[in-house]
């Protein structure tokens, strides 16, 4: 005998930990781990570290609170990257000079 059984599927519902709005898409801040809605989050790329600037299909997500609190860290990271790029250019130049003009 065949019976039809009604099965109710469980569905998890997420809410923004900042504003309380129900989330249409589940996003987590990569710094604090809170669930955040689109209005309370910033999409970015770790290589660029600017809001709404990213390459590729999957940007990183950070809540606006962590983004604001992290300004001094982002500035320092960008400063260190710039220093490293300059040092890298100097080393490459030195390397080329040593290859072309052996001592």
C-alpha cells in the first residue's frame, strides 16, 4: 500500500547581527564571524583593500564595524606592501646589474 506523506523541510533562517534584518543570502564577516546583510557589509579583495573593489567572482566580506575599526591596519598593510614593492624593484635591478656586469 502506498501512502503519501507530507514532509516539511527544515530551513535555517539567518539574521544580520548588526541590524537584525533577515538575510536573503548568508554572509559572514571574515574578521569577527558575524552574519551580516548587504547593507551592513563591505565587499573587497585582500589584495586591493578598498571597499567594493575586487577582482574575480568571490569577493571577501567584512562587516562595516570591522571595516571602520580596521582602518589603521589596512593603512599599515598597504604601507608595508609599498615598501616591499620598492625593495623588490631594487633587488631585481641589482640582480640584473650583477648579471650584466659581473664583478
